[in-house]
C-alpha cells in the first residue's frame, strides 16, 4: 500500500506550537431572570455553560445564545454580560460543592430557573510569546455535541476543578488547549475570516514583526522598522499586515500597548507614569487620553476598580 504524503495546511504548525495560560476559574450563577455584567478582561474569557439557557450580549456585536454544553471564547477587552432567561434548570450543578476554591459571581432575579457558567480568563501564546488573544476580534463558539473529543476533555476539566489533585494546573492547561485548538480548527476549516490571523502566523516575515511588537510593545517601533524586520517594503508590509490581522500595523501596536497597560495596572504596583513609559508613551497626559478612549476610565480609576 502506498503512503500519500500531504503537505500540511499553513496553520498546522501554528496550532502545534500554541500554548495557553488560564487564571483561576470562576463560577457565574444567575438565579432567576437577571443579568450579570462581566466588564472587559485584559485576557480572553472562556465560558462553559453547565446549566440553564440565556445569552451573552456585547456592546457592538450580536448576542450569542447560551445552552448547556456550549463553549464561548470572548476576545480580550470586549465588554460583555451574561443574561439568564429564568426558565429551565432549578438548583446548581455538582461542580459547585461547598468549599470549592473558586471565585463566585452571583446575580439574582425573578423566577426559579438558574443558569450556571464556568469561566476563566485565558492567554494564548506561541513560541514562548503571549498576547495572541489580542489578534481576536470576534467571539468563537463550540457546541460539545459537535465535538465528542472536546466533550470528554471538558468533563475531565470539570473533574479537575472539583477535586484538587497533584498536577491539576498542568492537566487543566492541556485540556483547555485541546478545547481552544478544536474551536480554531473548526473555524479554519469553515474559512471563517475571523481566524485568518492563525494562518498568517505561518508567514515568517509577518511573524518576526508581530513578535517584535508582542515581546516589547513599548519599544520605539516604526512602520519602517517593522517592515525591515519583516524583510518587506513599507507598502507591502502594511498591506500584508492589514490583510492578515485586520488592522494597520501601527493601529495594532497602539491597541496592544493599551491592552498591556491595562494588564500592568491590574497586576503590578508601578506608578501610572511608569506604566505609560513601559508601554511606549512619553507623555502621561497622552497616555491617559488614549486609555480613557479605549477603557472608558482613567488609568488610576481602572486600577482602583481592578484591585479594590
């Protein structure tokens, strides 16, 4: 029997090198018909519906219906809310036993039907570089009924969350990675333009320029310098980058700087002026104006809300 060698798809080796980090999980419990605002996270947010039916709503995108067994990956910095219709499930699922070391968000409304969602903030990386979630623009969804392998992975993940065991963090990372790869694979196979950036990462020149920005967003980058790193002319680099990542290089860099600034403000204690310098702003006032434009509040107010 002859073996037929097939060339791998351009995105295959990208998915092979994909890595994921997850913050501690949270349980979002909506008791009765009500809404739970989740704001905007500095990382992407993965939601898994354990019980009940409702929606995730966004300020500028269509809502997504929620039902048991649905996974939704929400891009970073995207304001969203969970809505429970108030019917269906009564009571809470077994994954929320007394004493479980999870952050809890509870909203209460009218009626007795509950919706319970397991949530975690995640960060995607590639080749030791994190920040790939900043390339996402629209949410991704996956129904476990369409992905038996992922269903097994999610069930195993819930078991890991329920029972602290040796190697739990490593196991959760592997299981989450399987889920995200399947989400991306289904959208890539369907030709979804929202995930074109995955295949674009296979372009060595574009990857070099992108990595320069991801590794050091506060660096003195210019369009000419990034084009030189990519080994392209300025015009060709700008055109290819825009087509691949849906945003002009310097616009992407600005968004990346402000996303990193939000992360620094919530995780570290450097003064606001120092944070501005770390992400490439020489003027604190210019940084504050840009930050308010994206995040809707001043850097100082944002830090207070995230650390209160």
